[in-house]
């Protein structure tokens, strides 16, 4: 959501601040999320593991970097070829935001699979996850539009989002590593007792 | 029971009286994607109003019986640019409103080419239907965002010698029209002798940020304020500003032609100030940093 709020700001210099720019942006985010949900759900059926989960965060972080570095390089040719700012902003949104947003969309279904251990609890877990992710979206929207834009440059906020995603990915990898180590240790000591 | 009815009748009577006292008639309401547009007529005065909910904000008013005369001081103030560029040939006006300003320019300079850019089609419709605005061979409206229009004009190499920025109508400030990058793009489409007249904000912390931004791009500018008006115009050009003596001479020669619009041009030179009355330490607004709507409330 932080990226979405800033998305309109990033595109305004080329496509204006009209309502159609917001329309393009929201359309592309919704499409990207839906594709992400689909792929994330599909991936979760094949050997779900925390490593892949962490890679989603890292992948989203890395694919967000072009928004910061190449925004002008991407929007300029689109502005020059497409005169109608509606289609210009739609195309620019696709190039800038589709990939990182769809990767972020993979997180939700995948985490449902990782956290659910029985059919009985699946609804509860899914509800909890939607709750957390939607509350997070609300927080990101509010913080960005009320405060971040007042305190920071657009690019600084984006770098912040990239850093948070990278951090989340790393923390998952680290916890996974520690858990595996402990499990291996427990297994070894377990064998020791048996013998 | 009878008491209640009497009270009700009294209330009705009171309402009728207040209605009659105001006698303002809403003759047209239009909802657009950006705002609610109302056309209200009080006697001969017809006004275009945006955002009725938060205190009426007259955008443009027109005297139906004397259509030449401009009513708002900020509309009249837009003519102060003539003190720097007295004979414009190509005029760009960002923000149509009721269209009285472009109409007056078209009337005054019938041979000049006037481009108006307005983001809201509904405003164009209302201006045409209720404010006698018409496009003609020399005056046309583009329904587009001013930033997009200016950027494209710059790429096409088009130049204007009189640019009026008046795109700040409603409660929401279009932040991308206040940044250093936008002003640089405006600079690209100015001829060497062009003048820029920007209707801006005279209150809040935002005044400082905006002044600092214009100063960064244009250097010194004329700060034009009238005591009775809440508006502040920034008037500037690419060359260094002319001395006040020149402005007075120009005002004297031009004033008669502006009389019919009610523009008191002779009063203006004394009101154009280059004195820095803002906090110069404020941050320049850029595409990266332009929280104009948040600053407005601080």
C-alpha cells in the first residue's frame, strides 16, 4: 500500500494527477495481486517451505528497486509514444508495479499453507492472515499519506520499504536456519538417548 | 398539539423569510469526478462555486447584465503580467474556472492565440453553458492535466509569452503543479520576453515553501498582494525584473484599455514587491517532496 500511495505521486509528473491515473494504478495493483494469489497458491502445493517464502519477500524487494532507479527511464518513452495519459499511466503502472506487487500477492496464500496444520484450523488461520495483512495495508496507507510524505523524499520511503522487505526475508531465513539447527540437534541427542 | 402546529408554522415562516433574504438561486448543479460544481445566481450576479460543503468558495462570478466587467480581484490581478509583457501573442491559461479570464484576454487581444488547459470536462461544460465561454479560431480548451500539457508543449517546442497558472481551485492542491521540476518545465515553454503569472497561496506555512521554490527556479520575482484579497500572485519572467519606473509607464499606457473590465491597473505597480517576506530556510518543493496538502493544514 505504501508503494501504491506513492505510485500516483511517481506518475504525476508524466501523466498528471487526474482520477484516471489513480484508476490505472489501482487496476494494475488489483490485477497483479490476483495473479500473485493464484501463483502463490499454486506454488504452495509443491513442497511448501519457509525458504521459498522468504524468497518472496526478497524478490519483491529487488523487483521494487527499478521503481526508484528507472522510473524516469520507463515513463519517458511511454509519455512520448502514448498521448492519452489514461493509457500512458496504465502502461507505466504495469511496467513499474506489476512484478513487485504480484510477488507480494504470493505471500498470503503461501503463508496460509505454511501455517495451517489441519483442515479444522484452516479457516481460522486464513482469517487471521487476512486480518494481519489488511491491517498492515491500512497502516501503510495511513503512515505514508499522513506522515512519510511530510518527512521524507518519495525515494527514501521506497528504499525504506525495500529495506523492510529484505529484513523480513532475512529474518524468516534466519529463524528457519535456527529451527532446523535445533531440530537437527534434538534429533542427534534423541538418537544418543536411544543408544 | 395546537402548540406544536403553531411552532411548526412559525419555523416554516422563518425559513421562508431567510430564503427570501438570501434570494440566491442554485440554477445548476453538476457532480464531476473532481468536485461538485454549483452555479448560483443572486440578482444579476452568477457564480461558479466549487466545494459547497466546506464554506462556499466562489470560483468565478459574472455580472450577467455587464459581462465585460470582472468581479474578483484575483481575476483582475492576472492582468498585472501586462506590465511586463504588454502585447502577448500566445497565451496559456491553466485552469478555466468560469472562463471569464480567457474571454477577457480574447476580447483584449483578439489576434493572440489562447490555449486553455482544464482537467475537468464538467468545468468546461458549465463555463460554456452558463458563463458565455466559447472557443473560437484563436481560443481553444484542452481537457488535460496542466503538467501533462506543459511537458508535451515543451517537447514539441511550443512557446508562450503569457502564462497564467490558476489551477488551484478546490480544497485539494494538485501537488505536481507546485514543484521545482514543473516550474522548470514551464520555463521551457516561455519565450525570452514571456511573463509568468501564478495565482498562489498567501497563507499558511505553504506560502514559505512555495516562495522558496519559485525563487529557486526564477530568481527574483514580483510578489503581488492586494489588501482586500486573500490571493497572492507571483509574477516573474526569465530576464531580470524591470525597474518600477517602467511598470508605472506601462500601467499608464495600458490602463484605459482595461477600464471596461474593471482592472485598476494604475494601482498595481505600487503593489508589486520584491521584498522577501517568507522563511527562506523552508524546503524547496520537488517531485520527490511535495506534501502540499499536508503543509496547507499546518
